[in-house]
């Protein structure tokens, strides 16, 4: 995409040394058309490597140096999400929940497609089981180069700082994590269903086509034989997919095309107004394709059906159990145990207020037994601590901090800082937010505790 740098890297999942065993699953069927055994419900707990290895003892590759780079791990239906030390924990949880929804669209804790689920469990068929969140590009490159003798290396999807926008899609801002993780999901479609979603290896001289590649050729108005002219792609006037990055050749363009048609088909493109890190006033009400009109020109599902029926038919009429809802990173709601939120500071009539996921006035329902992380990494938080109290007092005077089950890490405004609370049987039915450093700081955020 022109306005955003996307990172799809080839890195290593540490896979050798032991014989991989598929996770044990209990007997339950999702439906008669596509039976799948019930899997363990993800908790989204960010674990240390020691706890992760104890919880998932059959996962291969965890004893071969992964701890040199990553210190927090979450497992989602056989996929490992690994994060470097400075990654905000809410971003790790957010990424894990996005991928969970891509695999389980209706959030019943059973993956939608048996073949896609199995693809994520198998080493020798190209275990597609690692998503990494990295601290810097330099560390990203070191991880890519790290090869301590594994028998195989397979792709890992990388998210760099700022890619995981907790709560951003709800605000109309493009969340890069949604696209990057969909690219990973798209790879599983390519491998499992090559006839329809396959990626012919054009560089190796492959001449076969998939339904997807044929549809893309029609959308571009040119095929794999056409090369850039004087460093530019030359598209016919009636083309509606006109990606202009010449470093992204025919095979790469198929990945991007699949993302465009899926994002359009589920209504994601209509819901977005602006690029990452751009203020609301820069938003374009025509949706995401208004922002990338030089690359993609179809803004709605209805228009996709009218203009690009081949792709519409592939996504909607061929029986594939593809995700149909926008993955906001809210998978499972309070039915799962671990949650993450982004804290910022907003101005309201000249008075500073905390906001959670871009909302400065809300009541957030927390469930007993669950754990909630409130990330204070954003610079606006500098010098302003986010704290809990069981009493409501508008001017912050005589506040008594509620500390049961509460842990703080880092300094507000520094990447990776947060406050965490675990809701137990003794937590009051209501909690309030305040800032001890700023008397008179208004807050319209209430926490309602439910059993």
C-alpha cells in the first residue's frame, strides 16, 4: 500500500529437534458439513517461556534460542504469538485476538475450517504457526538471521512497533495488524486450497493459474507476462486494481489483491476513514478506497459484485468458511480471561481526560476472574498515572487508591508501561479512574464489575 509500509517477512519458527505432536482435542463437532473437534478455548494469557513450555509441552522448537529474542507468548489454536520485551502487552493480546477471529469468525471457540486448523498444526507441510511482534527493525533483522541449526525454516508474520492499533478500527483508523495478520491467514488459504486461492510460482516458471490469480489479472487488465515499463506499471484505463509498487511483482500482487477483495467484501473498507496515526479531521468519508484510490477503486461489497464478480463469487458462493466480520481484536469478550486496552489523554474544553480505546466517556464492564491490562505507552500519558479508586470524587482530592490485584510496570508515556488489574471476589462492584498527579483532571470512565 502506498501510504503504509507493510512487513511480511520470512523468519524462522524453531521447529526441529523434537517430533511434533498435534494438540489433544476432545470430541465435538462444529457442524455436519465440516466437522472439527473441539479445541481448548484461548485465554490470551501472555506467558513467560517457562510457563508456555509447561502449558504446551508438545510444541517443537521452544528449546532452541527463541528466548534470545522474545519474552512473552500467547497460543491461539496452535499458533504462537511471540513478542519482544518492549512490546506493550495489550498489543500482543490484540494481535492474538485478531488472528483468533480470522480462524473462528463466530467466536464459538471452535475454528471454522478443519483444513485450515490442521494446516497450523503440521510441521512438514510448512508449519504456519508463528507471529512475532518486534521492538525494532534491527532486532527484526537479527531474528530473521538467527539459524541455530533447525532442520526447517518457515514464514513468520512480523508486526513492528505501531502496527497493532488497539481499538483503532472502531475509530475509523486503519489498524495495520488486521491487514498483516490477514496476509498470514491468506497464506493458509493458498496452501490448503491451491485451485482457488493458490499462488503460482511465476519466478520458477509456473504457468498454471488459480481462480484468484485469474480474477486479479482481470482486475489489473494485465497478466503475469507484462513487466513494468521505465520503472512503472502501465495499467489500462478500465483497471480497478492498480498497485504501483514495482518491487511487488505478480505473485506479491496476488497477496495484496486477496486482502483488498476480502476487506471490501466484509465492509471493512467502508468503515475506515484514514491511515494509521492520522487525526479524525483528515478522514475521508468515502471509506478506505478513497485513501488508496490510486491502488484500489472498489469501496463496497455491492460494487465488488458489480465490477469484480469473479472475486465476489470466490469469496461468497463457493462454500468456503471465510471470516465475514471485521476483526476488531475483541474476540470472545469477557468469556476469555485476558484483555488489553490503550490509554490516552484527550483534551475536553481545555481539560485533560483519560481515554480508553479513543473513548473518554464510557462504562467498561469487567468480569470477576479476568485480568485487564491498560497500556500507557502513548506519549500523552507522560507524567499522568492511570489509577483505580473505589470512591468517586470529581476533583481527585482525598482519593484512596484501590490496589488489590493491581500491578504497575514502567513510566507513563514510555513504550511498554501499563497498569494491570485482576478482578477477584473482593473487588467492589464499581471502580473509578483518577490521576494522582493532576488534581481536577476530569474522568468519565467507570468500571462496572460483574460476576
